[in-house]
């Protein structure tokens, strides 16, 4: 049996992170320049039911049974076995690799889950439809983030820009006028669960203030959706700046993020903001017609450990 491979892209949140956990809309887009890959090869000589899992990027070399059941990769595997009513996996070798930096707001966790779910279900002869892939990946996200909105698993499963409201049917976003985003990585790892937990505690301590911040972020996401749909991408810059101001007030920025956001604006970006959980991880800047490279260089000079220039378009998987 030939090896089966599945891929999943990274993602950025363009508008509405954190507020999306509280039911406000958000916009996210896939980043296909980075990806997770799962490759499954049958091992007919191996003992029945022993699935070896190797993820060299994180130094993982184990069997499924040796991993804690809530380990993200084990959880993804068990979710597929449960879904398909398979008691034991056939003997095989699962190799997982990712060019998506972990804990940086680019969706590496969800992308790994989705690549594993796709590869394993195809390997078992029942490739799952997107809707089920998305639902299983959400179950895995919940184990690790506590109260995820579901935006990461949705945008990565469908591989298209989405206008996302928690618990509502997915709305993919048509982008008639593609635009360029420069991503800058602070190099500071920042697990999402930490900042999401801090925002929850702050919200509990000051509900009126935080509800108002969430409303403002939701309004910005609505306005951005309109601008994207009619191809008025210039207006996204000020909306990004406004969204960043709100995220600062929520307490999820950091000195490193501020430095990069400022550097992007000084280099001519029409707008910039942190993207994802915040505190570290990545920021994004809207590029003008010809200045993406200039912005990327300015971000590197200001301390970005990595930059990605990516195109936001309707795209497909
Ligand atoms: O995974 P991250 O860091 O991109 O964060 C996801 C966005 C949050 O709104 C902060 C959390 C969520 O579940 O929506």
C-alpha cells in the first residue's frame, strides 16, 4: 500500500481575535506558505494495532499506546478511530512535520490535527468530509485551549478566508481584490491558552468594559467584511490599526509586538496589528501596492525572527 500524505496550511486572524471567543465575528485566512504534513505508511510486518508516530520537529518518536490519550496527536488519531468505528489502527508509521512555527498564532496545532485526521481517515479507506474533519479537529482544540472559538480549525479545514461566528454555519469570504499581508514573528512563543485565560479573568473582573471592547472588535470585523467583499482593500489598514488598539486595551499586546507594529507603520504599511492570541507570536501588516519587501525588511531590522509575505485571495485548498 503506498504512503498516504495529507497537508494543512497555517492561518492568520485578520480581525476579531479574542472577541470571537465571546460570540463576535472574526475574519481569518489560510497561509499556504507554511504547512503541516502527515504521512502514513503501512507496516505490514509490524505487530497488528501498533501505530508508530514520529514528529522529528518536536523530538517525538513513540507509539500511539505510549502517548497520553490527550496528547494532541494521539487525540487526533483516537478521534478518527472513534468516528470510523475502528477498534485498533492497522500497523503503520505516521510521520508528522510542520513548517508552521508552534505557539505563534499561525495555527500549527490545528493544522497538525487536520493533517493527521485527513491522512488517517484516507488510510483507513474512509476519507472524511470537511465538515467532519473540522468537527474532530475542534474536539482536539478543546483539549488544549479550553474554550476555543473554533476559528482555527475552520479556516484551516476549508483553506479559504472565512467570516466566522462561533456556533454558526461557516461563511467563506469572496475576495474580489486580493491583497498582500506581511507577517512578522516576534520569536516569543505564546501559547494561546495563556492569553485566552487572562482575557477571561479580566472579562470576569470587568464585564462591562470587556463586552464594550468585544463589541468594538466585532464592529470592525463587520466593516472589514464589507470592505473585502466590495474590493475596497485600502480601508483595511485603518481597521487593522483600530483593531490593534482594542487588543492593546484587552491587555494582549507586548513590547515586542508593539515594536514590530510600529516598524511596519513607519515603513509605509497602511495598517498593522497583532494576530492571534497575542503576548508574543505574530503580527500582520497590510502592504501597499509595492512595499511588501520594504515592510518585511523593516520588520527584520526591528527584531522579527521571520517574515512571510502572503497573498489573501479567495483561493481554494
Ligand atoms: O491560535 P491563535 O493564537 O491564533 O489564537 C486563536 C484566536 C483566539 O481568538 C485568541 C482564540 C480562539 O479560540 O478564537
